[in-house]
């Protein structure tokens, strides 16, 4: 599989880029450089007036050393072509039955969309190639129904795609695969993005869709762990709108096959792609692995970041003041919650030498932009789990302002300060802060 239609890279045209804060972008560059992002473009997004801006954003990613593979859908174009030619189609999404007429229109729509992308990338001085890197097999007969020319991915020609990527050529992958006999088969583009990400070991899939993100029961979720999404899809799939079901299913598939992050964002919104990738808050929905894979033990290199994260809480007297030197001295007590390697929250876990059955949870803090997302709950649960692993039977927390969180959300109960070991009780008295002493049996 090596036939390609390529475009040269002409001189760059003058464009005005107004991305998110440049300094904010630059801190991500070392992190994302040389990683592969699979960007999946809905047919509706390619037809949207913001498509030209998205191509400029993709050019920005390429200029920062991020390797991009583009896969596109054709649903809108296929429907319009069917209406224009007055030829009825049997399936629009690439998941149902594709008869011969539907396949013929799908090939025509796909060729046109691929060319539009090729043309747009060329205008932005990006070398690119339309590929035939997807080998497919017929989906076959499912529940007694012959799906005719609908296909499933059999093999991705990763050597071919990696050769293009290695030469700074952006692959364009259409939702048309080719069987062993060389004949075309229609494939769902959401599924194809997940298959490409797995084969290429991509670090992200970014679905650009005419959706604000993933809505659960009509409410936009900024982030959601894969186990939670899996539970919803298995038990109450109706909570997810029909037009988002395919992306939810294939995002989960991608996570389960090794892709760390999947984003669903509104491709109609200006700067949505850059804001999602290069800001802590994002603008769409981030889907990630299990609840605790984003938590890790702190290292010495994290001291300054921990100090900067918590100093606002110190000013508000939510946390006790610690110098960077004090944090460094006790760095092995800290656990950090990260999103795309950016520090979002922290918690500390301390064991008393003279009372090993007791573990103290402290320094709990989540950045304001990420509060009310359950991150604090995950950090405390994780700390309790680690305390249990070390043999502790009771967790204690001292709090002046967040005690209601511990009692209401984490099932801690208020207790007498005498539970503290003698040395810790002395520090408690000397601090003058008079925090509530909260306790939980592990």
C-alpha cells in the first residue's frame, strides 16, 4: 500500500494567528514535541466557515513539532450528494448497510473532501498526502443483516504512515478502506480514528465535531474517566445524545486500546483546537483512563510547582504556610494530580513514627479552574488507599475551612484532638489555627 496523491509545500501565505497566550503555548512544546495526534474532522466541520481557521491551527501544531494525522468524515457531504443526484442512500455514518449506490456516492464524497483538505493544507504551506493506508474487510452479516459494502479495519499500514510522518508529510486518511482485492469499502470515521491511534501509538485523538463536547443528561462534561463513560454506555446509553454516541463509543475503545487521552471539541468555535490543547481548562470534553492514573508521587523537580499552586490557599489561610525548602524536605509525602502533565491538585500523606496505625492527610488543594470536578475526592481517596497499603487503619485530617468537604463528601467524622500523637498535638497547640480534627476508619 504505497500509492499517494501528494501536494507540494508552497511559500507560506500571510495569516493573522490569535491563539491562546503564547507563553502558555510554549510551556507545552517540550511535552508534545514529536508526539502523534490523530485529528478527526467531521464532514460538517469541513463544510463549516471555521474550517479555514482550523487549518491554520493545525499548521501551528505542525510548526511546534507535533506530528499530525488527519482522518475525515463525509456524512454531511454524502447526504447532500444523495439529495443533489436524487439517489437514495442506505447509510450515512458508515456503520449500517452500504449498498452499491451508497458506496459509489461515498467514494465521490470522500474524494472531494480529501481534496478540500489537501488544498487547504497546501495554502498553509503544509506538505500532505492522501493515503490508501487502510486495509479493510467487509463487516459481513450481523444479526442476519448483510452490510454489503460497509467495512471494518483489518490492518493499518503503519510503516507507510510513519514514513510520511518522518518526512514531515501530514497523512490524510479518508473513511474508505481497501479490501484484499483492492476494492473500496466504507468505514466509519470515528472508529477509523481510534484504529489509527492504536496502530500509531498516538497520545491523543481530537474529535472536531459540531458539538460543544460530550453531554451527559444534557450537561456538558469537561472531563470524564473512561470507567465512568463505560458504565453509562453499558447501563444508560440514552443519557448521551444520539449524535454523540459514536464518538463516545470510539473514544472509550481508544482509551481501552492504549490511547491516553481523547478530546471531543466544537470545531465550529474559533481557536477551539488550540485552546483545548494548550490550556489547563480546555473548551470541550477530555476522556481519560482510570480515576487514579493522573495521580503520581511528587519528585524534587515539583517543589516550585507545588509552592506556586498552593500559595493562594496559604494567603487565604486554607493551608499552613510551607517554604519551598520545607516542601522539598518532605517531598516524598506529596501526591500530585495532573492533566496533560500540568499540576492541577495535590495532597500530602504523613505517617507518625510513634503511631503507625494513624496516617495524616494534609495539603489538599485543587486549582480554582478545576474545582467541583471531583478531583479533591480522588486525591483523598487515593491517599486513603495508600495509607491502607502501608498498614494504617485510621486516617486523620486537620482543616480550618474545608472540614465540610471531608465530612460530607469523604465520610470523615469530627473527633477530639487527643487522637493526635504527642509531638503532633504540640504542633497543633503552637500553631494557633485551631483546626477541626477529622477522622475516618480505613
